[in-house]
């Protein structure tokens, strides 16, 4: 693609994953729907930017408040920037997979905008684990882990879209793309994930390798569950997979950290 179209694809990725009001991309009178597929390779890079915002807020906040308050402030700003996009997916999947017995039940429950007990408990535990993971990271790794987990989490979306076909007649990214990603697109998306890994890899390469392995395992396990229950992927399953991968990275990186 031309540089101008690449920029429009990146802009579309920012618009899709955040509420940042960038001009162009899909915010035009007659949007180019093919940009929805082209933008996916930039998800890890947008995740890196989101993680950088979260890490920046945490770092600045630590000058005045304890680590718990700083982490909460960082996640509040992130939720405002993203519209709690992936948290909503986690809630929907917890309700659907927790309360649905059949494939049709799971899909129907995930489409329901109401929050049930599985969603409430699952989202509280997921957010709590993320907060605890960030608080428990060694001080010198807090920022690179925050950035790295955000980028690697969005990279997990690409892996899921590469291995699992989308379910037809469902709203969301999986339907908009229309088909599985190619290996070439995954490779390009992996290159876009490199900025998220550089700082952590420089400080602790073994921890980074373990984090990447955990993301791959998380994608494999979550993908197997999704295929067995649904036979394909949905937008909510992609968002939940992203969040689960982030949690996996945090668990690896906070192991042996603050007591």
C-alpha cells in the first residue's frame, strides 16, 4: 500500500481500539471498508501507545500517591481512552461462557447488553488481577511491563484471527474482516509489536521470552475453548483473548517482584 493508505489504516486502527477523535480513517463521508482489514496489523502498535499512556499516568502519579492509587489512576485514564473496549468483551464472554449451555445460548447471552453475575464477578477478578500484577512488578520493570503487556495483548488478537475463522452474521471485528488473517499479515503485525517488547527485552530478555510464550499458550487454550463451544471466533472473544493475554504477561513479569 502507499504511505497515505498505510497512514489511513493506522488511523483506522486507532479509531477502532480507542475513542481518540482522529480525523480520516473511517471518519469520512464514504469510508473505505477495506481499511478495516488493513488496520489489523497495526493493533499491536496502537496497544503500545495505549500502554504508554497508562504507564505515563502511573509514573507521574507515583510522585504524589502510593502505587495502588497510581495504578488505579492509570487504568481509569486508559478506560476513558479506550471506552473500556476489552473489559466489555471480558464481561460478555464471562456471561456467555459461564451461563450458556448450548452454542446458541452462549451467542445470545454475549449479545445481550445486560450484565449478569458471571460478568460482574469475572470483570472484578480480571481487573483486580491486573491491578495486583502491575503493583507487584519490580519497580524498574513497571513501565516496560505496562507497555509490553498492552502491545502483546493486541498481538494476541492477530494470532486468534489467524487460527480461527469468524462466525458469520455476528457484529464486531471478526465479522468485519470476513476471513482469517494470512501468515503475511501476522508477520507484519508481529513487526508492529516489536516496539512494545524492546524496553522489556533490553532489561530482562528471559522474562520477555517467557511472556511471549505465555501469550502463545493463552491464545492456544482460549482458542481451543472458543472453537469447541462456538466453532468460530467473535469480536467479544477477540477482545477477551487480548485481555487474558495481558494478564498472562503480567503474571510472568510480576513473579518474584514486590512482596
